[in-house]
């Protein structure tokens, strides 16, 4: 999981890799619930680079991507959105895996 420290780094990852943006926040219980499962999910989808975005630190980006609930996931290929799993509900490993499988690998 990549944890960028600037908007420029996030843009670099989006422009150069196929990414899954994982919007989260330190205070988010549902985010902490799924976080331990992410290494297994990442291993199952090596075609994507997973980028953890702190919604509070990068609030302008969250607004730009219409992220109003966390945890949320936005998948991009060649800088273009190919799918999103965005809502305010707790997400399970199975739900996230199903979402990523549905991206027409």
C-alpha cells in the first residue's frame, strides 16, 4: 500500500500506474476494520497499485472524486476511472474482492 504525502505524488501514481485509491481516515472505525485485510486483497490483484488516501489530509481530492463516505475505493486505469465502490457502509473483504473482480480484468 502506497501512502502518498502530497497531491503531486498522488497525481504521479494516477498518471503512471493502474491504481485503486483507498479513501480512509484515522478516526474511521469501518476503515480500521478492513485495513488488516488489504494486504491479502492487494496480493490477489497485483495489476493494481493500492494508494491509501487520508480523506481529511486530502479533502480537496475527496471532494473532486465525490467521496462522501469512507472507506471507499476508486479504481483507475491509465488515469481514467473504471469503477468505484463508494458509500458510507462497512465493507468486507468479500465485497471488495467482488468489486475488483467486476472490473473486467
